[in-house]
């Protein structure tokens, strides 16, 4: 046998010629496996990051990007910014009127904490005897709004949230919020 006339084909080329698919080379498998692992890690990191980002697109608070510290352990006080799910008492109203998408969080500052006296008389809201806000009876479409009606000290475990915008959908409408539903929020970029 003359080695000079022996065809020097690659193993994959010989397998293809015989109608069989060649086995992938180990380097190709390593590259594909590495790409899959990298994709999985990037996807997991993006999901974890996204679960802490809140994009505010409503005018009741500054528009922008906020960081949500889910399950914040520290005690929250007046003026702290919080995010929370729409209270069950007004969830149907929010969805029916398309105020927010299902599952959206509300973003509001805390205006009163347990022990603070919150009073609503007519269209005026006072906290600790000081004027805090005016109440609206209708939304921007002229539809009637529910209204919190109280003049009492907030019990332990509840806070009153109140945004600076008089059109805000906040405790003026749905009343105090359970502190266990709150997450602390930090503005990252607002305009």
C-alpha cells in the first residue's frame, strides 16, 4: 500500500460521505455548554435585578426609576418612600378603571404612622391637627371616588400614605395601609 495515494480526509468528512452525521467535537460541546451556562446566569441576574426595579410612570410621584428593597426590616417613618400592592379594598376599582396594570405597585411617601391622629372633615385632611391635603370626590374622568372617612389615631401596624400631587390615588381614597405590605424605596433616577 502506498501511503501517498491514501486519501487524507477528516473523520467528520468521512462520516458525512458515508451518510452518517459526525459526532461534534469536544471543543464545540464545551463552547455550546459554556454559552448555555452564561445565558442562564445572565437571565437569572436580570430577573433578580428586575424584581427590585420600579419604573414610575404616573404623575403622583416624580417619574423615573426606583430601587425597591423587598421585605425591608427596618421601621419606616414619616416621609419614607414605600411601594406596596394595591389594597384589596380598591383593587377591583383600579383594574376596572385601568388606573394601573394588574400586579403594579403603588409608590407613595408615608404621611402618618401609628399614633398620629388623622382627620377627614369635608374635603380637608389633617394629620396631627395640621392641614395635610384636600380630598377629591371624582377622578379625572368625572367618576366618583371612594373616600377614607376617619378622625382617629392610627392603630399600630398601619400607616397613612399621601403623595404631594392632589390627584394622587392614595390613603385619601383607600385609607391606611398595613405595614407588612410595604417595601422601602430609594429613587435612582427621576425627572
